[in-house]
C-alpha cells in the first residue's frame, strides 16, 4: 500500500476491522510514520446471460436453483448437494467473464446433475433440450447406459 503523504510503498497494518461487507484497516507508513485508513470492498461481478433468442438478462441464481430443484424433486438428494452444485456453477461462471450463453449454463447444470443423479439429469435434460417424443428420452438413456 502506498502512503498518501510521502508515497513510500511500505506500510504496516495497525488495526483491522470487518464492517459489513467491507474491511477497514488502519495503516502506518514505515518511512514517515504517518497513519491513514484504507477500506476494501468486495467487487461483485455482474454476470449477464445471453438467451437463445439473443436477448440479454441479468444472471438469476434462483432461476437456476428452481430448475435444479424441480429436476431433483422426490429424489434422495439433500439441499446441501444442491447448494454445492450452485456454488460450482457460480464459480465457473465468474471465471468465464461478464456475458455467458444460456446454453453454457444449461450444459453446466446437466453435467453436475449427471454426476449426482441420473434421473434428475434426465428430467433436467428433457426440459433443457426440449425433448419432443419418447425417442428423445430413449436416445438420452442409451447414452447414459453407454458411459
């Protein structure tokens, strides 16, 4: 941290306090011994989702979670496991940048559900991939059995 008085680049932290979503630090310059305060705030990355029709909307965590919950309904899957899937997906999305295609999110959810529960995966895939008839289900199940 650079001292705002003498512009020396070595300081030490005297006191640290977490206040809400920010951290306040009291610092002292190692050269001029003057003290000053700094405040850190977590920078939130706003993820935008590009839909199939080209429209762009804000990422809605609850929308994804509802889809996963619907796919996992009446399955032996705990809320903790669903929360872990959500964390994994959000972390991957944050690394991808500010705009992500909805198809990428759908594939991420599919991949995580496939690892967790095959029935939940088929349920999600049937909606996400827009299955139109029984053959679509049969083909997807054949793929699951092969792997």
